[in-house]
C-alpha cells in the first residue's frame, strides 16, 4: 500500500486530536474530489513497516494525547489496500488501548466485500458513500455530500 500524507497531529478528520493517514488508490474517482492526487495506487510513497511503527508510536505518545486514528485517501477499502489496512487496524486495536478508528470510503456498507467487512468490524466510525458534487454541503460534519453516511459502529 502507498500513502500520500500522514499527519501525526490532526484535529480536522474526526473527533478529538488524531493521527490521520491518507492512502493512495481510489476506484470511485468522484467528480469534484478534492483529493484527486490520491487516485492512483502507484502514487505517493510506500507504507512500510517503519511507517506503521511510527503511527503506532504516535498513537501511544503520552505527550500529545490522541483520541485515535483516521484513515482516508484515496480509499482505505480499495481492494489493493485492504490487507495492509486490516493489518494496521488490528495492530492499533491490539497495541493502542482506548484509541478509536475512523475510516472514509466511497463504498457503501451494502457494497462491501467480505474482506472489506473484516476491516469495518474493527473500526469505530465509518463514513461511507461516494462524494456527489451535486449534493455537496460544506456544513455537514465529517462528510462532503449529503448522500454520505456517518455510521457510529461502536460507542467509543
């Protein structure tokens, strides 16, 4: 998996202070997407073991308390990203006590494959659905268009 951007401290992409990772690769290629540079799977840089270790260390850093990890992109649930994202979320759940995980995807819950559902079972908040330029509304919390849904999957 490749990634475009990593913010070790972010207060925009989810509730509270978070770590945010923008992965590469998106099949949806929504008209009006603000992050078109992330569409290609080959773009960005490699998300390697050192980068994964860095995310875990940041989440566990007590100097800046983070509420959790946000995964965006691109699309973290792009079929080519699912294995690496699953490994990361499993590790966050195992090693980062009390941290929640938010994930943005262009797929809807009903469209998810078994492999994608395996990831979703481990996260706390899913924002699903393609960005629809004609339904864009900058006043909506955590989403860009009114067709997208914020699913709170756990109570964290």
